[in-house]
C-alpha cells in the first residue's frame, strides 16, 4: 500500500479540501482522517453505512479514594501539573492530570489508583463488512485529552489492517507540527504540503518541512489561493527552489469552491477553476508518487 499524506503547517490552508478531492479523483479504496482533535473529512466522504465505533482509552488517570486518603498532602506537593486540589478533600482534576503516576507511587496510604481513561471514539467505515472493498478510518478525541499522537497511530493502524490489499491510501493529516503530525508521518511514502500566501503560512510551511524531512525527503508543495497575494506566492516559489522542493500546484481562490464545500461536495464535483487546478495537482502528485515507487 502506498500512503500519500497531506499536511499543512497551520489550520485553514485547505488541506482537507484537497484531500477530499484527491480521494474522489483517485477513487481511493482506503483513506483516513488523522486530525483527531477536529475531524471533518467525514462531512464530504459520503457513506451510506454506519461506522463501527470503538472506545479509545488514553493514558490512565489518577483517582483518589477518599475513604483511604489520610490528607497528608504528599500527592499535591509533588504534582508538577497542579492537578490535585485539597478543597473539600483531595481530588484530581482529570483535565490537568497527565497520567504520570507519581502521586500513586508516593501515596503512603495507597489511596490513589490509576484508572482507565476513556479519551475518545474511533470510527471505521466499511463499504462491505465481509470484505475490504472500501475503508475510511477516523476518530474524535474528547475535549481536554492529550494523547492525540497515540490515537492517530490507532487510526492509521485500523485503516491498514482493514485494507491490507489496497494499492493507495490517502491520509488527511493534522495541522501543525506536534505529536499527531509526527504520528501521521510514520510510514508515509510521500507528503504533500499545502500552504497559502500569508506570512504565518510561510513560517509554518518552513516548520512542517523541517519536521517532515526528519522522516522522509519525499516532499511536495502546493499553494492554495495563490492569487490572493502574488508577492508571497513568489516567496514560496523561491523557498521551494532553494530547498529543492517540487512545487506541483497552484490553486486560485474560487468562490464556487467555497459553495461546493459548504454544500458537502468536493471541489472536483463541480466545474470551477479551483477544481481544474486540483485535477492538475493530482496528476502531478501521482506522477511523483509512482516515479518514486519505481526507483
């Protein structure tokens, strides 16, 4: 299975818009949404069947047994995350606890135990549950949970297991450069970085390029809404040339694309200038992906 990962250094660049278009153009039989903090690929991935849902448990969290607690305060004094309060008896704030287990280790009364923590939901869409004809893996992390990297790994693992015989997988990665992005990069055959001509996007593009290069040198770049700031688009072209990064596409701003997305369509479902540019981007990206595969 060849995995094409689509990333952006920041949110709002159009990463999911391009991922959904690629899924449609490739008629992908396997794809995943690894933005587990705010997944939205399912909004344009039309499925008639309900997904199989599975609980996701993150790191265990501390819980204090008030009947055993002797109010010594050792746990609160040593918690570097300030997750333990002594108001109305000692208690743990589950949104601040990092699950390190130090409090349970230090408690002289053994009043603290590490409990399983339901941190989110995993969803696996299967076109035919008796086969691996088409697979979509996604997940939703609960508010305040901090194990997004681990959940991303599970999302990809479930996709791979359910679609082991598929040739191509499209993966919509997380924005930024943190743990979920690093987990998304694991095993990717090629990375398409989506940027836009703003100063913040250019800065974040540089960060994601440096992060991705620690895993792979097979990087491509495209500029979304390139015509909203030609000067900054030229800066991106210069950056790509200097760093020897193939610039495989430039997508214009298109109000029709916005209408398509708001109606739950991909931008290649309608006739529009942005859709035509993405079709060209898709062709060049696939050429690069399979050229690398043939080396």
